[in-house]
C-alpha cells in the first residue's frame, strides 16, 4: 500500500513546475471529429506537433511571446493563426477546425491570448453533430449555484426535473430517457423506477452533460425523450490542483428547530459517511425464516420483538450550518516524444440539513374535506463522490483509458403530521422515520485505435462493470388518534391479533442491488462513392447484462389475544418514544410479527444484444446519416405471486430500429436538420414484479403487474433550424412529434377512505407528444461595447401531449389527459457577466415550469397538479491573489414555496404545500 501511495504521489507531483506552451484540438469542420495526424508548426522555428487519436496537440517549452501557427492536413485547407500570445507560466488553448479541399490558406489574426472556452467548444460540437443534441458545459456548470446534476440539468432546453431528481425531457417521463456515464449505462438507484436519480451526482465531478434528442444507430435504442450523457473530467495536459470549501444555510432551516430521532452514522475522523452505524439494521438474531406464528412460539416472537432497537422517539434540535469541500488533482506524465500517461482524481463531500413545513389535504367526491394534516419534514443529507481516471497514449494513434466513479447519497428523513381524518371522525398524529442510502460504482476500460495503413480505420471499444445499491433500513411509520373534537388522550390503534394495519408501528427493511456488465466494439472506415463523394461506414456490436436482487421484510405489532384490557389500554396511551420499549413486548402484551409475502422479494435479469450499420454521407451541402440497429432483449423475473405461487415473467423482443438524420448547410454558420427514428421503451423490472408496497406519504398502495405488460414502440420526428452568428452564440428553433404505441402508465385500481391502490398497464390506444423549442445565446457586446463581458442565454419549450386510457378499467376520472409529469412550458433565462481581466463573474438565472400532473385524479376527482413556480438563482465569484477564488450563491432567491392544487367542485384547492426557504452559500477555493 505504501508503494502505491508513493507511486501516486510521484505521478501527481513529478511535474509541478511546467513551462508555458500552446495546446488544443484539431477537428474536422463538418463533423467535429478529430483529424488524427494533422500537423501544427510554429512559423520561423522547427517547433511543432502532431494531433493524436483525440485530435489533441501540445507544444511545450515555449518562451513567453507572440507566435504565428500553421495548421495542415492532407485534403484540407491550411489555416494560419497570427499573434498567438503565450504568457509566462500559462498554457494557451487554441482549438482549430479545418475545412475540406486544401485549395486555400485561411489567415486569422489573434489579438489577445486565445482561450476558447469549453462553452464555445460545446457549441462547435453541437453545430457539427450528426444528431440533434443539447447540453451544458463545465463553464456553465461552474457559473451556476448548482450542487447536483439534477440542478444543472434544469438549465438545458426541454428538460424538467421532477421530485428534484428525475429527468423529464420534452415532456416524456424518466422511462423514456436513458443515462450513460462516460458512454456506459448507469444502473438505477431506485426500488420502483429504472431511472437514474440525478440528485446523487455531484455537479463538480462533471465535465459536461450532453443530451441526444435524436438517435443514430450507434446509440442505444431505448430512449425517446433523450439520451443523457454524463461525462466526468478527463486528464489534464499539465499538473493541476484544486481545493475549495464552502458553508451554506437555508432561511427555513439553519438555526431553527428540525426533527430527528436516535440514530447515528458511521464516521471517519469528523465526517459522517452516510452509512448506518447499525442502529437501523435488522437485528442479527432475526431468523432468515419468516418470523410468524406459523413457525415460532410466543416466547420466540417475544425475543425477536425485543431485539429491535426502540429508537422511535422524535425530538427537535437546532440545525447547524451546512458544509462541503472539493479536492481534485491531476497530471500528464510524458514518456519519450509521444507517449503520455494522464491521471486525474477528484473527491467531493457535502453534509446538509433541510426543513420543510408542509400541509396535506384530501377531499371527498362531494367537495368536503376528507383529511387535513400539517406538520414538518426534516432531512439530514450526506453526499460524496470520487473519480479516478487514467489514460495512456501509446504514440499518436493508440489510447487506453480506465475511468472509475463512485457516488453515494444518504438521506435521513423525519416527519411529523397532525390533523383530522373526517370519515373516521378522528384526530390523528402521523410519525415516520426513513433512511435511504444509495450508491453507484462504475468502472470502464476504453480503447481507441487508429490504423493509418488499414485505410485509416478507427476502432474503439468499451468494457464496463457497474453496480448500484439502495438500502432502506428500518422505515418506521406510526399513527395515533382520538375522537375528533374531544380532549381525550391520543391512543395507538394497534389491532388485536388478526392482520394489523402495518402503517401503525410498521418497520420495513428493503435492499436493492443491480449489477451491470457491458461490452461494445465499433469500427469506422472511410469509403468513396465517387471521387467527389466520400462517406464513412460505421458498424458495431453491443452486449449488455444486468442482474437485480430485491429483498424486503416487513414487521408490525399487534396485541396478543392473551393481553388483558388494562395492559392494552395503558400501552396504547404511551408516547411514541416508550410504547415499543422491551417491557411492553411480551407474550401477553405486544407481539412483533413479520408480514412479508413471497412477492416482496424477487430476482431479475435482463440481457440485451445489438448490432448496427450506419452511413455518414456528405453530398454538397447535404449530410445524410442513416442506418439501422437490431436489438434483441430478454427480461426475466422470478418471484412469488399474490396467491403465494411461484411466478416467472419472461419478456422477449427483437426490434429493428431505423434512423435517418439529414443536415443541410444553409450557410457556413446555419444548419437545417430533420430526423426520424424508431425507439422502444421497455417495462421496468419493478413494474413486472408482483411486489406491492405502501407509499406512506401519498397514502397509496402500489402493485406490480407481472401478467400483461409489454414494451412500447415510439416513432419520433424532429425539425431544427440553428444558426451560430459568432463564437459562443446560437439561435435555434426545433419542432418535435412523438407517437407512442401502447405506453405504460400508472393507473388506479380502487380508492377507499383510508387507502388507494394502483398498478401499471399499457394504454393500448396510444399517446402523442409534440412541441417546440426556442433557444438564444447572445453576446450583448454587439449592442454596445460597454456590454462586451455580458452574455444572454435563454430558452423556451412549449409542449402538449395526449394519452387515451379508455378500455383500461381504471378508476381514473379522465380517460383522456396529458401525460403525467409533462409541463406545458419551461423557461430558462440567464444573464452572465465574465471579466477575465479582473477575474469577476456575476450570474443571474431564472427558471420556470408550467403546472404538471403529479397524481392523476380518480373517481370524479380532478388531477393533482404541481403548480409552476418562479426560481431565481444568483452567483458571484471573484479571483484574487492569483490562485484564490471566492464565490457567493443564492438559490431560490424569491423564496418560492411548492404548491400542489386540485380542482374540487370547479374550485382550485391547495392539497399539498411545502415551505422550502432560500439557500445561501459561500465558498473559498485555491487552484494551482
């Protein structure tokens, strides 16, 4: 271990002192693909470099001064840059695009130190992409006060974030979107969704986020809204070291009373790790066999019940200031003239408290209130993540990369509500404590190879292993009640024998683990149709497999039939911190028994295999990208059904997914795009499992459907007109239309005064989704020189959808409605001020989404909608003393709260309300 640490220290710090120089990428103007082997020379000297497999070049050991550079590549126009400034101790970045023909030489004068930001580089990539895509660069991520990927993504055109973690793209839910990390599928961290939870990924580990909204055959075919591509930071060209630390607070939390309960976390030094320290774990004495009267006598059940931790008490304490820090380091170690080893590592950690005041109201069909509760929800959150990436370039044409990412998110939630349940004429107090620990590890081994002697063939491949885990130890719920309008003592309505209500003293333990493995290999080969028409042929194969293990165990109390009336009455009146103490658990008092069913545990796996062929053909001003992908998929799930019989679900599909992307270069800086593609959406493994669980917050029991779910076929049409007036500027308009064949929807089966139930079914009559996107990025210096450092960035998305639920025999009020979670519009506006000379950056951001369906209405009730709100965020940063930077941010500057409304007797009523407050943070960072 000591030797490994010494090696890491040597690799990181062996080149702390580096000379100034010039670096960048040499790209093809039409496709933004790297021009491997292109040359750059410093005119008047013998110095120069050759572009490697990524198109990167680096000229080091230059003296400070002004240089003239010439970029060349066979079959392409030469390009000269004059007056390129190199400053003492700095590396000048100069990315270059070359155009086909080689008939002229383009001369460009650089009047200042060239530092083409990654924002401009991303727009260049977008302009030359073979598909319709949008994204956000590291530069924009750093500007905004966004701590998690979910916060970052709401800035991207056409994107909504639901529940602060799930991505909706162009109005389609998370089931129609797919996420990759460095090109590899990310496993789910949710027990009931396939979607990746973007709230667990720290934003400062990201280099960029790119969303493909149209499809090419070299991509997976199981998305319709978008393919979200998270990319972590790669290795640097020279030594880099960054550290920053921040403190933050919330106007509704910091220094105020929050709720908590007895329960600690494992810690390292002074940092909580986010893992339970054992207080919430299922006791080791609990047998793996079901703990019930069918297998154990009363004495054994008593011993099992007493082995649980009696950590039910809820109490208040003052919330401290939140804190976080980030550390990253990297280096580029050169072996000889053209061999390089690059390494980059980063670690980020945050610990935070949040508090929400909330109300919850439900109505009866006659418009009268059925339930009305108010209270407090407090959460302690630990989030940390680490990456370690290493890349080795062997010469200019071969590259191997190893990328490792681990992220963890821990949420410890305490909630208390009190109010009235009118049909049962009862005043109630509701308690719950809930810890959820989610972690993801992803490792990728990536190879990129270029063979000059094999007709300039490119081969790339990826092998990956990833796993995710979601552990929810000891989710506890409790209810107390009394006769409405009386001053009687509250009692716990625990049942006597029989089947108890498991939300009264229930303890649920769940664990989910997904393991993914994949391998893919792609080849790209230039070919000639005629002397003037050249194309690229790309082929590849892909194999992917996932395994899922889900386990749940549910325990609840009841009074033994041996309990006497006096003991029962005395115990029922005890407070929550003492009612389940060991003295009350006995053969003639309270008994804890397991109420897990066979359907609460399942094993599932999914295997996918694919092959494709793709053609990229430029003809004059047209570029045609077309081809098809064959995907074969099998989903298998094994469990026990609700009648206690073994069940095996086996879904198989073979799909041919065609794709056509047309790009027409109206002018050098303007593109017109058209896209058509077919894609699929498969049932989620949880949806085909018979497992059912009670959503305590929504008061809904959710069942899976292992009997008749099948995949959805989606036909997608896109049009986009985009223009790039100047560097870093963009104007675009996009139209899209999607036809969904039998989409899977959540439907209600029944409702009762105390419970509702829903499941998943295919809406066989289909759905449509369509809309328009508008985006503008503009440097305000074109209006007056006094605004040279100001940039405007705005986008607007307008969406509509319609789904037909007729024939599903559901209890929903509307048989035709818009899709759940779809906002009718989304607005993003940002004003950015960047002054590189003073190191000052000030940013003001605005985001708004239109009201969207959160819960569909049933049995005559209107839909419950999350009301749109105005979110204003602010950030300001200042560099000083050369290497230091201070940053101040405000999130939710207007302090807007969260509302949910429902139409009751033609009147809009607030049925959910959360006061969330305004977040403030201050950070100080050092960059070497």
